[in-house]
C-alpha cells in the first residue's frame, strides 16, 4: 500500500536532470509573503500609526544591483491599514535591521541615533590619529587620566561605605547560629506536645471503649437473667401498670391498652379470650352411693331378718372403700347370691 503523503519519489536509472527544461522567469519577479511590521511607523498620507508586530500580506522582491558582502537585499511592499497607501522598506544586513524607504516615517529611533553618533565620533578620532601621531599621544594621556580618576572615585566610595556600615561578620554568624538553635528547640517542643496530646487522646478513647464494653456485658447479663426467670406466657396473666393517656373531651382519663390486648383481650374480661377459657375450680370430696352398693345393702337387710341374732361384739366392722361402699356388705351380697343359686 502506498503512502498518503509521499516524501521520496522514484527516479529511474536512466534519469538525466539536464534534460528537464528550465523555466525562464524574470529576475525581479515578486512573491506574496505574510510578514509583521519590523518597527513602529507612521503613514505620510493619512498619519495612521502602524505598530510593530502588525501582520500584512506583503509583496517581496530582490533589489537589483545591491549586495552586501554577497548577500542579496530584499524589498517589501505593504499598504496602509487606513488609506491603502503603498509603504516600502528593505533589509539592512549591515546593521542587522530594516531600513525605511518610502511612504512612511520610522518612530522611536533615539537609541539608533545615539549608536550612530557614537560610531561617528569613533570614526573621526581614528581618522585624526591616523595622520597625527601627537594626537594619538594626547588621546592616550587623556584616557589614562580618566581611568585613574574613575578608580580613585570608586575606592573612595568603598571606604565610605565601610566606615558607615561597620559590619561585624562574627556577630552575624553568632546571631544566625543562636536563631537556628532556638528554632530547633521550638520544633522539638512542638513535636513533644503533639505526641503528648495524641497519647492522651488514645488513653481517653481506650477508657471509653472499656466502659462501653462493661456496660454492654452488664446489660447482656441482666437480659439473660430476665429471660431465664420470665416465661413467654406470663404476659397473659401478669398485670401491668396502666399508663394514663391524655385527658378526653369530658376530662376523664382512661387507661392505655396495649396492641395485643386490643386484638386478643385480657384474661377474665368479657372479650373473646374470657369466653373461651374457664378457670379450674378446686375439687371437693363427695361420696355418692353406687347402684351395686344399694342392692347389696337391701340383700343384707333381708338376710339379717332371716338369720339368728348374734352378738354385736363378734360382728365384723364395715371397711369403707374409695367408692363409698363397705367390704362386708359386698361380701354379704356375694354370699346371698350364691345361696340363691344353690336353692
């Protein structure tokens, strides 16, 4: 698969660049370039200020018959932003700057003027020294004298500052060491105080945790004791203290009833539970004669009439059983029945 943006192209083995026809373009042709104004300028036509850094679409051309040490010089054409007047400037490789040529004036050239004046003075001095050796000697004497004066003034200023300052370097070092020592002590005290506060907080927390654990143990033990003594059915028989509700409209307070009492009812009341459950009454000992005992008694009376009278002392006493009849009467009944059978 071929690349989308091709950088290298294929050249066949028999490629000859000399066979490529050359385009005949004029030497003074112009190119459209995007540039910024190299300095502040003012239009001569309308007086509009054009500041440094403003962007323009300029036309660029090479200046004919002008070279600086083999370097070509370029000319730029721009238009005023207000009146569209043409302004031209060109490069100045000698001063590494741009030179204003036509249509505007350059502003704020004080620094450049000073530099040009200094260069002019130096050039004149060199010209004078070139043809007059006595002028060279005078200039050197003036320069050496000026240097001596400058050095003397500098030395006087240093002495004056030392007299007025009187800086004690040893004292400064001692103060710095004391300040550093106090700072370390203060940091140490703060660290100790913080550690002490943290330990106190930990101790208080541990005491609170131990108290809460003891309370939990006591509450759990009391709950277990209460659950062991109480029964689930005690709630139906025990009488709870009634809690009075707020006063009614008539001013009479009535007892608060629990939710389970409203649904089931209290034992012994007129509700559904009272009608279903009956209290057990204590049993009373009642001797009821049985039908067998009554028949035995009648037969014994008949036998006593028929039989002979005997001594009352020799007669056996009746033994009372659980069902209320005597053992003697039972024996008589059984004997009477046997005699009847035999007859």
